[in-house]
């Protein structure tokens, strides 16, 4: 075996090591990113399973045309009131509009101001005229938890 033969084998060996190292680094990055994505998904699913709300009261004010909805966070997850959706008869009242107001009730605000903690109640006020009859209110959270209730207007 001459020097040229040894040199070519050495060059091929170094090239093979470089390719193998590059592939290993790429796979490590892929596995790390996949693990992080699975962790986020797992946290979201856990929050979804621990989320529960209960509509405790619905009143419609016929004089001023607004509906007051009281909702209890009966689950184990902290919720963000700004990410809660309100529907009346399937019509969604957009989050950042003057047509609705949603906040945690002060007398139940015990732990974290502005956060809808478990066992705290929130109140949604929807400003819209609703005709006589039976109507359905649906409230959903950012994690997919929801409750619905019916009320009647004479």
C-alpha cells in the first residue's frame, strides 16, 4: 500500500465521519424539536381535560336589551376571560367589541387579579336585542371547555 492509497483512505474516512456527524446533529435537533412539540401538545390536552365551566344564571333585561350570563369556573384550570367566547342562539359575540363585556366578578376574585381561577365566577354582558321565545346561550373557553343553557323571554 503506497502513500497515495493511504491518503485516499484517510480522506474518505474523514469525509465519512463528517457526514455521520452532520446526520447525527440533524437527528438530534429533530428529536429535540419533536419532544418539545409533544410536550406542548400534552400540556394543552391536560388543560383541556381539567377545564370545566358551568353557566349558573342567565337573565335578559327587556328594558335595556342586554343579557347577563354568570359562569362558574368549575374545573381545575386557570382561564383567561379575554379568550372566552359567548354565543346566543349560535351567534358569536366577538371578543373585543362593545357588544359584550366579560370579567371576573369582584366578590369571587380571591387569588390572581384578572385571572379566572377555579371556583371563581365571571359575568358576561351581551348588548343585543333578543326577541321573545326560548334561547340558548353557549360559553366556550380557550381550551375547548363549554357549557350551554336555555332561557326564555316572554
